[in-house]
C-alpha cells in the first residue's frame, strides 16, 4: 500500500515539473534581431541586388540591336560616383523602370541598345550628371501567348521573346492531323499580319518559318479540307492516318517531315493507290523516285514491311522468319527446329518471288522466299508405320494368299 502511494506522488511530481517547463516557453515568439537602418546621405542609393532566379537556354547571344524590351525584363544598373552602387531593377507591367532616388522612365517597346542609352541619359540628367553609368540585361521576361485552330490543345502558353513557334506548338501537344502546317497565320500586336510555311523549317531549317513572338501576338493554325488536300499513310510506320499536304508536295518531302518508320519498314516496297478516271491505280514507287513523285489529294500511301522467309512443311516449328543475308535453305530449316521424322530436307523446295524454284539444302535464300520441306518416300507410302508393322502386314497378306490357294 505504501509503495502504491509513492508511485502516485512520483507521477504528480512529474506532471508539475512539466507544467513549469512548458509555462516558460508556450506562446514564445522567436524574433530575429533587427539591424537599425544606417543613415544615408541624400545622394546615396539603397542596395537592391537580387539573386538570379530564372534561367533560359539561349540558342545564341541576345542581340541588343534587335531585342525588344517589355514588362518583366530585369536589368542590372551600376552608378559610380563617390560610391559604387549596383541595382537590380525590373520593368513594371506598365513598361516603367523605377530607379530609386532618380525617378521613373518608360522603356516599353524600345530596342535594347536604345533603352540602355535612354536610361543612362535619364540617370545623368535627373540626378548624377558626373556619374559613370552602366546597364545590362540580366534576365528575360515571360508572358502568355495564344495559339488556336488546328492544334491538339489550343490555349494560352508561357513564352519569352526568344521562344520559337515550334516550342509553342509542343506546349499545345502538337498539330492536329488536319492542320495546314504550310499556312500558319500570325497576328502581331502592332497590327502587322504574317503567314509562315512551317514546312520550310522542317525541310530546310529556315528560322524565318519558325519565328519568335512578343506580347499580344496571336497564332492561328487553319484546318485543311481532307477531301481536297488529304492523303492517308499506312503500314510499317508510327502515326498512321490522314494528313494534309501542300500543293506540289512530293512523296519524299512528305515522308521526310511526317513519317517515323518502324524497324520492319521496306522502302523498296512503297505503294501509292490513286484514283485515275474513276479507277484504282497501284503505283510502286522506288526510293530514287521519291523526290519526283508529286502527291495528289486522295492518295493512299502504303509502307510495306520487309519480306521475311517462310518455312513450311515437315519441320518442327513452321512459320515466318527474319531474312538474314547469306543464309541457305539448310540454315532456315535449322531455324525452324529442323525437319521432323517424316521430313526430307535434302529435297527441300525453295520458291522465289520471281516464280523460280530450286531444290536442296544449299540454296542461297533471298528475301520473300518460301522454303517447303516435303515428306520422305517412306512416309508417303507407309505413313507412321514402323518397319516391323510393315513386315507384319506383308506377311499377313502373303499367308492369306497362300491359305486361299
């Protein structure tokens, strides 16, 4: 009983101790000491340097003679008088640049080299006539740009003055399959309109057909008429289906900008099905003619798979096999697991695509050949019967004949 009381007293003591400890810290606010501001002279400018927060992959150095300044561009401004002062300042949404202790200057829409000169002159005329002033572009702004029409996800996307057309299309998840990629319409914020042929960029790398944009620009991708401008592509490729072609576009140009071939694709077996005077015509196009074969609306382009080798007859695993240059009929019979007991590989029949027939195990196989292993003569005459069964059957016949006579 006494031990029980001691345990209760011990618990009460622990609870009281915890209350004392938490009472000293509960609700306590940890405040960092504030350094009192130092007195500055009227001519001294407060330091406002900020870390470099955003990074862009540049295709080349920004050209001060062509880059247009706008809201969000960040500049570094250095003013050297009796003291060296460096500022990091950003163009406001209204296009203004607020320079502490100097004033506000609007540089929206100015070319970079002109904007820098304008700001330097402003600083000297307003506050520091004898100062050495330097200014540079630190970071590039971002803005929203609209793309509509024949893309898979029309809408507004983030861009910079250095973002090119193809990057915006990628954000919009690519072109719709009925897009007129040769007839992209661009409405500029300054009222100018332009039409670009994006296919020129795909074929020739023309940067004029993959332009950059500014705030307020709009992109429209027209839909094509599948009956008047469409073709269909099928076979051993990725992305089978309909597409819109440019007038005069050749098969070579189309395959170059549109097609991703599978491993089995046979470029020696490209067929175009075309309606001529109401009748279907089948045109086999060889690679040397790709660049001179002009596509027509309604064409159906078939990219066939490479022909393999078919092994049939009395083999363990008949079926189709990949073509290997230099392999003989014996090699393909072995690929098929070898001949069965009933099969005779020495009399293998090889049918070539041109209709020619050869026999034997040493025939050099060509793409598209069919190898047939026939039955042995024994198998033809007696099937699966063993020699003992055959002799027994013969003996039975002989004995029956003798008994009858």
